[in-house]
């Protein structure tokens, strides 16, 4: 009997997909990720011997390693088909070494997409292991291990136990800390705006609004109310004349296809997914999903990439699809190709659907809710990037009175182009769209109906969100596509940074670590140094630098700093003020870190031992006492699991006069009931949920059974059967009115 060929991939789902494509002559097995690594219990790098790493089999992988070793020995050839990046190349190298596979049997293959054509073509044209890629990953791993394992004990001594430092995570924390300092130090400046409500001389015709621009053609900023009043007085009773009308056609180009960072940013903005969740779902789409009637299909190309390059096959397929579905006018005159930015590795294509004809709606029933939303995002972005420009008819009008100018503008879609499929999300709120403008002629006089003046104050820079922090890291050249998600997850899990809504805020812990690191390891915390280190790792990958040489140069600077830091002063963590008052004694509540994360504790401890879950203020007001509505966490007495609930700020208060019983698992929303004016709620959980009124005395009241989500089982009815009556297809929300006492 002829020997089979063995194909080793990283995950079981990928093994299932590839096995279907290759047939009975190939056995496909999964390594379940890494099979060996540096030991967790010690540094694991012999610095004096030339940075020799002590790789050891990962605990718990014994059975997997034994099974792979047996299969490799019995196979004619072993195809190492781990992910097509540095880390994947390193995993293949570790497999070869650990399984003791001879060079004559080893074949390295990579798949940018898991489709039958790509898989069979790759198997037919294997290559040898790329030792430069392996060395680049070894350098990153050893470098990060040395920084983390030699700095973290110092942080324990100088700040407190349990802290950690990292080459990229410490710089990411610094970005958030410095943004918080900018916000704290920001000096708001007053300014005023004027808006003229204008209309044609003919009564009730052609009303429009124009904003004050300046004196003649020169823009003028109004910094005081007096300046605004002077202009209002100057134009009162004066003729308002149209001094200019400009009509033009504007073209808007589509955004390029997704890279790792732009996918994470857009999924955060549009879908509310964390970077880590985005990459997890993208991995599922890449490795393969069971599609009705087609079996397991890899839906997207490899999702760790910084390239905007697209294959000729993909471009041709997109062209045919756009022309057939939308019409020839929706395809541009020439095929769009996007320029990858300088410094990108450009190892893989941009992220795109493997087969654009598999539109999201046609396979929706085969996908989970998250898979569908992310696939639709990737599919739409790719298709849009190959479509024609959107065309707008733009009109701008300039009106003058008493030498002062006012501007109005409006754009209307003339041809939807790529916007028929996709529009890019924005981090900042946009101005409300202007109403269509009347058909005015230059020299025509208009009537002033009203002049509105408004006071404003300049706003501090916005706090980072996960999306904008990824963008900042990418712009500064810090990290690589594979590092963004774990870096952000790490600084949040270490409580150096916390999420408040979508915003990231630094904590006193993160601020203390940043101060100490800046003082003692300024080079590691320097943005340019960190970006330069990424470039040096790229030189190892290209073969122009030996990884041990890179490590030696780095350690020559790092070791003296370690010695000096041993004698540095301790860094105190500032009191973590919450702005909340203890309901038991009236003293300030401080934010502290416990087993289940952040909580509030009285600053009067041990005299007062009051504690409560961390408060996150929600929109709306308590309908019982008028207090704030807040988000809290509790722990189930029986299950020990953490849960989230919403309640009045005075819920469980020990002050009898303030105690309030309002609590719910439903989420307060910013909208008030249009009938009774009280706060409305929506069901918890992912996806769009319709707000409802919870007050029985209101004609707009929505009964429990019509709110959707999970329903309390009737007496004698199982939870499972009760859930089937009202739960959505995929998930079920928690019960609304059940009250659990938080620990």
C-alpha cells in the first residue's frame, strides 16, 4: 500500500476544508497552533551564549505531538501548511525540528486563500522553509521575552506586583496616557458662530441657511459675543445680495480594500467588534465555513496583511460581477489598483472575498450573525473598491451684507457609483446635511428672516477608541498587523487602560508605569525607536541582517539601563478618584482593582468598609427617584459567574433616605418615551434592538412578551423550551425584570 502524504495545518477547521480539496491521497492534521515555545517559568534565553532560545514542547500538547510524529514517520512527504506569515513560518520550523522530519521529506506550502484552486496549486509547487522569516520571528520572540521578563520584575519592585512591560504594549499605553494628559491640560477657548436664515424676496419661497464666513473674502473668527453682536447690528436692515454662485460636479473615489488595521478599525466603528473579536471571526471565515450545498468553503483571503495588492483573477472576477449585477456604468474606465504604502511588508494580498459571487445574502443562513456581518463588510468593501466614482452635484452660494460674507453649500448625489454598495465609516460626527438650496442667481437680493448667534468652546482632542489607537500605532510604524489586536487586549486586561463606552482612558496604574518607564527606559518608550526596531526585524526577514547581531546591538544599550533602573526610586500610584460619594459615610469612593476587575471602595477604610461595583453612567434618569442610571457588574451566588445589570445610582444604598429598588437587565437608551417622557430601554445583546417603554401607566407601554429576547419560563416549563418561544434565531437576551443582588 502506497504511503499517504501528510499535510499539517494549525487549526482543525482548516484541516477539514483542505482535506476535502486534496482527497484520499493526503492526510490532513492540525497542530492546534504552536507546539513548542520558550518556557513560561523562566527567561528561557541564554544571553551570554549568543541569545540561544530554550524551546520546549508546550504543556498539554503531548498527545498532539505524539500523533503528529507518528503520522510524519509513516508519510512519504510532509507538507507544512501553517499560516503564510512570520509566525506561521516559525511554527512550521518548530514542527520540523520537534517531529524530527528529515529535509528530504519536508515541503513548505502556504495558502493566501483556502479555495480548491489555490490549495491544489500550492501543493503542486512546494518550497523549502524560509529561514530568514523564521529568524525574524525568533528575533521578535526573544526580544519581547527579554524586555518583558527583565523589566516586569523591576516594575514589581518599583511600583507593585503583577505588572508587566512590553516593547509594543508600553508604547501603546504611553499613547493613551499622553492623550489623557492633553485632555487634562487643555484650555478651552470661546468662539461664536452666526447663522443667517435667508429667503427669496417672494414670500415663503426658497428659504435657506448661510453661515458667517468673514469680512469680504477673508475668513474671520469670532472670539467674543461682542464681536458677534457688532456684526448682527451691522447687517440688520442692510441688503443681502448673492455675490457668487458656484456649481460643479464632484467625484468621490472609493476606499481601498481592507488591510488588517483598516479592517479592525472599520469593524470597531461599524460593527462594534473589538480588534481581537474581529480577528477571531476573520480567522473562521479564512479557514472555512460549512455552506449549504457546497460543503466547507474558505470565504476570505488571509487576514494578516498590510498590502493593498489584489490578484489579477480577483480583479477580473470583480469586473464581471459588477457589470452583470449593477451595469457597465458602475465599472470605471480602467481597473483600479491601489498603491501599498512605503514600509509595508506586502507579503500577501489585501483582505478580500475568495469568491465575490458568494454574496453575503446568498449564504446568510450558513453563517452566524457575527460571521455574516464581518463577511458582508469585507465583501462590500472589496466590491466597492473596484466600482466607479460617486458623482455629486455641488452648489455653493456666497451672500454679502454690509461687507460681511455668509456661505451656504449643498451636495446631491448625481450618480451613486460605489456608494450603492458601501460607504466608509467615520470616527468623528459629521455636520448635519444642508437642505437643498434655491436656484439663485448672482446679484439677486435675498431677505434676512432671522440671525442666530451661538456660543461654542473649543473641545479637547478626543480620547482614543480601539479603532483610532490602531490607526495611531500604524501611522507611527509601531507593531505589525498581527500585533495590534493582542496589544490592545493586553493593555486593557492589565488595567493600564479601561474602556468607557467606546473610549479608552488611562488608569493611575498605566500612568505610573508610563512615568517610570519614560524616566528609566526612554529609548524603549520612544516612538521612533520602537518603529525603527520593526524596520530592523524586517531586515532580518529580508536576509540583510543576522538576528543574533540585532539582539546583540539592542542588549548593549538595554543592559546598562537595567542596572541603573535597579537603583531608581519607587513610583507611587496616584489615588484613583471616582468622583462618587460613599452612600454610607459621605467620603469619596476610590476605584480599586479586584478579582473581577474594577470596583469602588470607600476612602475611609478601615473605618468604613463600603464597596460597590464600578459605576458606568448610562443615559436617562431613574423613574422612581430621578437619580442617575448606571451600569454595574455582579456575581451570581450559585454560579459564581459575573453578570451585567443596570440600576439607579442609589440601588442598595445604605442610606435609607436615598435607597432605591430600580434594577433591570435591559439597557437604558438616550431616547425618552414620546408619550410619557420617561427613559426607554432596549434588550441587551448584539445587533439592533428596538427601544420600548416599560411603564404600564403609559399608552406606549410594551408588554414583556412583545419585547423580544429571553422569556421567564412558566411554572413547570423548562428554560430551554421557554427560550424557544421568544428567543431570536441565534441568541437569546437575558430576562428583563429579574432582580439579582450584586456582590
